[in-house]
C-alpha cells in the first residue's frame, strides 16, 4: 500500500468530515464522496449537543474546538420536562447542575464549520455509492450511481444507517424499533410556546407517545412527535387522513398547551427509527472500515453524533500515527467496536423504556 495512501470517505456528515479534516491536516490524500448535490440540498435536522468527552475531543483533534465553542449555544443545555396530562413544565430533567459540558449547535452549522476548514475540492457532491469490491494491488473499486468509478487504498464508511460500505462487509440490516419520529418545525414561535421550551429542550413522555422540542438558532423550534405504532397501521392512517392529522390526533389526551406545539407546525416529515443489533459485527477487510451509524446504528438517545465523531477521530488519528495502514485500521476498529458494545445494549433498551408507562411515572 502506497504511503500516503489514497483515502476515500463515503458520507459528508459530521463523522466523515471530521475524519477528512484530521487526515488532511496529517498530510493524507483524501476525497469525501457524498450523495447529496450540495451542502445546502436539505435541512440537516435538529440541534446537536457535543459532549466534552467525545464530540469536543474529536473537534479538538481536528483543530476546531475553539471555533466551535465560539459559535455554540451554551445556554442550549437547559432541559425541561413536561407532564403530558397536566401540562406542567419543570426545569431540570436531563441536565442537572454539575453535569457534563455539552453546548448545542445546529447540524447545518456544524457541517459548515467542518466544510470551511477543508479544501473546497475535498467533497465530491452528487456521488452516491452504489457498490464496491476489492481491486488489484490492495485497492478498493468504488462505483457511483452517476456512472463515476474511483479507486482508493482505504475506504472509510461514514454513510449512515443504510451504509453501502457496510453492505460490502456484512449482510446484516438495521431493524425497526417500532417507533417513528415525526419531525416538524416552528419558524416563528409564539411567546407562550417559547416560554414553555426555554433556551434548550423540552421532553414529554406519555407512554406510547412522546414529544421532544429543541430550540435551534434563529429561535426556530424543531418538534419531534414520537409514536410507538406498527408501520403498516401508520401507512393506512396517513393514506386515510394525512400525516398532519394523524400526528395531531395522536395527542388528543394531552394537555392543551403541549398540543399547541404540534398545532404550530405546518407539516411533518416521517422518520422511522432503526437500530443495528447490539452485538453487530462485520467481517474485516483490509483497507475498509466503518464509523458512526454505519458501524453501530442505535436509537437517538443523545450519543449518536458524539460517538460518530469520536470514531472518526480515532480512525483518522491512527492512520496519521502509524505507517502501516492495515494495522492502524485494525487498532482503531477495536476501539470503535468495544466502545459501541458498551453503549448499545443500554441505548436500545433505554429507548424502548421511554415509550412505557414506567417512563411516564419516572419523568412526570
């Protein structure tokens, strides 16, 4: 394998871009391939909290920690809990005094922070990976849906839940959790809505329904209505009454002030929640590795992007530190796998507990 090797990263999310930046700073030739046509093709979703022992560690390794902390919303760490039936809002919840430092940043802003630190030609937009296989001389051959073909000595799969890189290493597919998030936005929240949510997030647990609201930059609110329902039932109800009516109608027993959060959203996007098995492993292949959701997709319990960025930094730092790329990847993979193995069982089980009467009693 040549040194420095040609490195291809599949996926221009926070993990892929973090790996690319560390590798670029380490003198490596790296290309990032992303299926989206540009960094502005779509809304990137709600806000993220970057933890001091993971996401911020990755940014420090990438040389962006100070830049992040200069634009992050430190006040966004405020957390409130709402009672579904009375509508009472209490401070505290997930962020007690003295807890870990984890300021907020919008997903799009985090992505742009990373993009701005990379050479403009690093990311190849409009390149959706369709398949890969080993080629001569230890290379990996990459085929993209736009007809482009490329080769790389090292491929890092940072391509998320439905990773094409993972599909080349394992036949395992993500499994449905039975829970679906419906994402809505409030562009100009009324004073009473802003007062409920505060500066950070509001969490409400009501058994098979839950509601999560995040303040984003520009005082926009991202609302996640989470329902534990069979997918086929959701299909039928959406076809019959439409998505907005389904979502708002699922909370008729909730307090009027909390229902206002849903009614203020103009529309919703359906986001089924999937997870890999807690014991997922892939078959190692020289020159190929996985990070983030591609390696350990789990429910959204607050660790996903932090874990993904830490994975990315571990792999990139190992490649920068060791002349033997194969050994470097194997070493980093062991760290990624062991860390995920320690977190995934609790993440999967804990997420399911959110949608039980036990969660309602605990959080109320």
